[in-house]
C-alpha cells in the first residue's frame, strides 16, 4: 500500500519540515489544532489508517483466533502452541498470538476517532475532501469493531481518544449499533471511484461506497445470527447485498473467471476484491506493515522449509468438493527437502495433513522446487470479496423470504466458477441456508478474513462442526457447547485486563 500512496506523502512531509530543524517552532509540532486544516492534512491522516489495517491482516497472529473452526489445525509444538490453543479450546488471556488483532484494531479505532473528531476543522479543504477522509475513518472503525466483537464479544466501545482505564465492556448490541451507524455514514461519504495513485490497474485501493455497502450487508447478516438473533436483519442484508450486485459495474466488481487467479502473483489487482490490503516487498527500508507475512512461508509445509503456521483439517479436506477451487486452495504435490524427485502427496508429509496454497504463489516462491526465497511477500489480502457478497445475498434472501430464483442464481454463480453443478432445486429455507454455509466454508477456507469460524459462531454450530474431527487430529482439550456458547469468544488479552479492572 505505501508504495502507491504513503511513501510520496511521507517524502513531502519530510521535505517540508527540513529547514532549520534545530530551531524551536511550535508550528512544527503537529497537534489537532494546527494539523487538520487542508486536504493534504486529511489525506495524510487517512493514509495512516492503512498502516494499522495492513498490520492486522499481514501475519498469522490474529488469524489464530479463527483456528477453532473445522477447516484449520496445526501441530501442537514449539511456537505453534498458541495457535493450537484456539484449535483445541484452551486459549487463555496470556495467548500471545491474538494480541496482534486486538492491538492493531484498537490502534485503527484510535486513528479513526481522531479523524472523525477533527475533519470538520479542515476549512481549507473542499467538502468532498472532508467527506472522503471521514468516510474512510468511519469504514475502518466499523471494520475494526466488526472483527473485535465477533472475536471477543463484549469489548470496550471507544469513540473518543481520552485515556480511561476504567471503561466498561459494551454489549454486542451497542457495538453493532455503532458499526451500522458508521457504515451508513461511510456509504454516503465515500466516492464510487478514486483517482490518481489511489487507483491501481483499474482497481480502487481505498474503500469505496460499494465497499461500505458490501460490509454493511455482511454486518446485517451476522446480526441476524448469534448473539443478537435479530432475524429482521436478514431482509436488510439481502437488500444491501442486492445494491452491490445490481450496481457492480459502478465499482467494477465481479468474480474472477478462474478461482485460482485470486491467488496467483499476477492477480494482485483483481475486480473480485471489494476491499483488500495491498503490500509491496520492494519498498525500500524496513516497515513491518508494508509486507505480507502470510506469504510465502507461513502456510508452507515444514518439509519444504515453511513455517507450518496452520494446515487443513483432514475431514474438512475430504468433504471439500473436487474441482478447480479445491486444486487452487490446497497444495497437491509436495517436494520433500525441496527436491522435485521426492514428490509426494499430503499423506507422506511430516504432519500428514493437506497444506493451503493460498498466498503461496508470490515473487519469492520458486514453483520449480518450492523454495521460498524470502519470508515476506507482496500478496494482496482480500478482506471482502465479491463472492462473499453473492453468498450473503443468497442466504439473506432465502431466510428473509424464500430460496427464490435470485438466491439460487447468486449461489450458483459461485458454485459454477468452482466447477460445481447448480445447487439442488426446491430446497427448504433451512436446507438452502446450510448449503450456503457449506459453500462459504469451501470458498473461504484457510486464513481468509471471511473466516469459517465466524459462520460457525453466528449459526451456533461450533460444537457440531468440531464433532466431525478425524481421530488423528490433536485431541480437544475442552469441548465447545452450542447451547451455552462456551468457547465461542476469545479471552480478553491479559495486558489490557491488568490495566482495566472492568475487563
């Protein structure tokens, strides 16, 4: 991201501050009173948000909270134990992996709050400039709270930047109320299309009005399930997703022709990504958030010099329908010790599990011998995909009215792209919904932000899904309960609990 937007602006800022830097000058100290004045000020404040969001999605740490789903598992050894703790339902407040999301999302919220509070002061900027900056802040604050409450449940709801170590936890209902309000603002304040260096290869880098609508549709769908169970939100989810589908040409959204194109290094900019995080390993100097650490090492097998942060659960893999989607999702051939002459299938690997190939194909990956020449990459992380919009519509339409022709058309577009035939006609509401949930699981399997885990939570099927666990998997330390919702939410990080007695 920073190669396209942030780096030039930082260069401008450094140049403008270089004269007589030893002389004390209060105007050189950036404060809310003297910073939020011009369009450039707003642009720099908005750009800062991307550093935080990129940091949240560029490494495995936060994704560890999704390992409780039935699609991902990991060896319980070494530095993988913190991942395994979520997979086997024994995570504690001291878990070091989950703090990546907690810290980055709250940092995003803090930066968003500053922009939301101060953007009206930018009197030297145009109304469009003010709206576009604030629209990004509202979008990112909503996105951050959406991940926080789905992961941790009741969390502090902060809309100011005052230091307060006695903030109470807010209920999910209150958090969702703010998320909806923020996205309703974002969808009116964001543009349909960006220009200049905010648009690369015909793809918008920042969120657009379409991004806000797509996220709001998913929020409504989630509100219809556990814990709120506001079933009236199904209709709102369907209507909002339909807005995106009906106007997809406005924002340039569509499914890629081939599922595998999403994960090829040549597919960095694609029209299926409704909102994504963009990285560039060639940015000079070291900046953690510039680089994607999900690729190429994180999910590569140990047998090929990878880190093995996670791999596919066996029964989920076996139930995954064959076809081009499965072939692109999982690695099919493994070169032991990176020797092509030692080619085996997943059953002959060290951990005897199928590994995910998503994010593997990057500039640092050598397809000839599967050597990873770098531990960081430039792969795009799609936070929202158009496939999710279609599946959100299909489920929400079926649950708010009936599995009509439009609902079937939406799910069948995703199925057909994956090499599957049309879904069986005439299904009941419940059977159709279950088919969509299964489809989402296959479509977003592995370390994607549209995690399988969140679908299991909202449909109250965590225990049910994990009951189909191969005997060779690591045994569950605790067993989740779909009636009492035990182990549905991650524990609050110990550092914040020690600071705030109300957590």
